C-alpha cells in the first residue's frame, strides 16, 4: 500500500511559501536606511501576500492639517487621488474612526457599504482595510480586489493586522522626517521672499512661492488668476516687493469701480484746463506708478473701450494725458488680476484677445483654499490669534474637532471667508465664556423652535435672499462677479439687493 504524502494541499503550501517570503522580505527591507524603498517594498509584499490587485498606504500628518504621505500599488496614477478621497469617506473612514480592521468579501454587496457613493462609483469588491497604530491611528492600509465575491481568509487578515502594527513606528519616523524637510524648504522660500503673510506648507503653496521667485525679477507683465478671496492683491504686492522695482511705488486700480468716462482721467491724468474739473494739472496713476508697479485688479470688468486704451499703453509704453499734445513715456510694470476665466471671456467677445495675450506674458494661478486644505488649520490658528488681538479677546485656541471641521468644509470665498468664519467664532466663544473654539462656534445651528409653516412664496423669497447674501459675501460685494455667479444681469442683482434691504 502506497503511503500518502504528508505535504499540504498546493494552495495552502503556496500561501505558506508566500507568507515565509513576506516576513523574510520585511526583515531584509528593515536594513534600509532610507524608509522610502522599505515602505514601497513592504506594500508590494503585503499586496502579494493577500493576493490583492491594488494596495494603498497612507501615513497621516502629526496634527490636523499636516500633509500626509502615501504610496500605492496597482492603482493607475489618475485613480490614486480618488482613493485618497476615501480617507474621509467610506471604508477607509470606517477603519480610522473605529480604529479597527474592516473586512468584507464584497463592499458592493455588504449592507454596511453598498449605499456609499464611493463604493458604487469605484465598484469596490473584496477589501481588507486596517488602521496603522491606535489612539489615534497614524495611517491606514487599504487592500482591494476587483474580483466580486472573493473570500478573504481570516489568517491572511491576521497578517495584515500584524503588518499594520509593524508600520506604526515607521509612520512616526517618516512623517517627522518628511515634515521637517518640507518645512525647511518652504521656510527658506518664505524668508527669501519676505512672504510671511503667505501661510501654509502645502505643495500648492510651495509651487506658488517658487513661481513668484522665478517671475518677480523678470520685467514683464504678469496675469494673476484665481477665485475670489485667494489673495491676488497680496500676491501682486509680493511680486513688486521682490522685483527690481521694490523701491518704487505700487499703485492699485480696481477696475470694477472705475467708471468708463473717468478711465483716462484716472489713469492718464489731465493737463490744466483739459476739462471742467481740471483747474490744475492732474497726475494719473500711470505717472504716479512710474518706476514701480501698476496693478489692475478685476481687469475683466473694464469696458471694451477702456481695454483698447490699456492695450495701447502696454504696446507703446506711452500715453496721452487728457488735453496733452505730446505723449508721455512710462516705465511702470503692469500686473493684472482676474477671478474670471479671461480665455472664456475672449471667446464670449467680452475681452479683447490681443489685450489678453499682452497681459499674460507670464501667468500665475492662485490655488483655491480647498486645493490646499492641509493649510487650513495653520491659517485658522493665525486668524484666531489675529481676531483675539484685534478685538481685545482672551487668547483662544481651536479644538482638534474644530480644525478637522474647517479642513473638511468647502470654502467658496476661500481665505477671506475662512478668516471671517474664525473671527465670528472667536467672538461667539468669548461671549459664552469658552476657553476654546469648538465646531458649534464655527457653524452655529439655530436652536429656536420651528416657525409656523411658511407659504411657497415666502420660502422661495427667503431662499433667494440667503443665496444672494452668500454670493455677495463670496464675491466681496462685487456686483458684476455676483451677477456672473448667479447667472443674472447686474441690474437684476441691484434690484434684488434693494428689494431685500441688504447692506454691506
């Protein structure tokens, strides 16, 4: 009688070999001085161990708002950003919030997750997701299979859990090392540019300051673009103060408030007697900015007639004061800014194409606040400190929950809206005798009992008033920008403001 082999079934034997290779690989990787290959190699090993198709690993920052560090295997580059969003939504959020492993053979069928948009959109099936460390988690390990109904063996998830614990001290080391290097880089940039008011260590802020560093010394026109409240005026001043013209004047022209009939008088000035109010020679802003920088804010608000005159100034570096027979040369540098897409305005025939090309010799786009959400806590602390000092309030701090809430809020009004929110919250907290600003101070919910049911017309009017008020605030009461945002005419916006009795 032939003896049966004592060997394990092929599938089990294969897994044991894979398990052995996994731990041997970790041992070998631990000899690396640089943690980068250690982490990437370890992620590859654990993906292979559990037979996953994709793996994602993220180490969180040391405190709210600090940039994290992430690594992925198997995910196309364009999909990694959508996976990162799961850190605050869906399965990953569940693992981090409960500080325990999430295990499912099919998220699409699992009643815990099947109704979540992130699960349906990405068609997520088998998943093992484990927090790295506890109290609080230092990061998260996410392993996914594209195969529907694939069962995940309990013993394999045990190895994933052990691996996550193994990564906890490495996470602390990596975050500390990367954070120190990133902080040193941007602090050098900030000191070199004297840009103390541009707070934040996000990659977006690093790129912005690098662009300023490269552009400031160039004697060319610059076009700044970005949403309302991102800091275009401050950036224009920063470019000026880091240029060869820093010793010269910096003058700002708000094109939204510049009446068309006064454009030439305001910009080019007038000789004595040129018009009824020119009792003496009037110096225009172009002359006043000679040798310095002339900043045109909201340049899209200029009429086509005024645009033609500005184009002539850019092309010839000459202008005629009103009533003058000879042109005057100028050496002023032109910096312009717009919160609307000028390329689209050109297509719509609202902005001259030749002027657009003249203005954007160099263009810089300021990132929206939500594109650099990791900077929000630092900005919030700065605004809190400023509000307390300005209003003579006690020194308040923001709770961790408040910082997280600010970081996860959409800010259409960007930095300006965030500053207003924190300032109001500081006043509320002080009035309540609180020593710390909480989420309730930032986002106050009405505690009054519900009023009697309003009519359809009353509710519609209330909604319109709130929508208009919010749009005006977001656009800093720029009527033209508000009209564009709400897709209304300027006249209609003016009538609504008057009708609702709104005041700035």
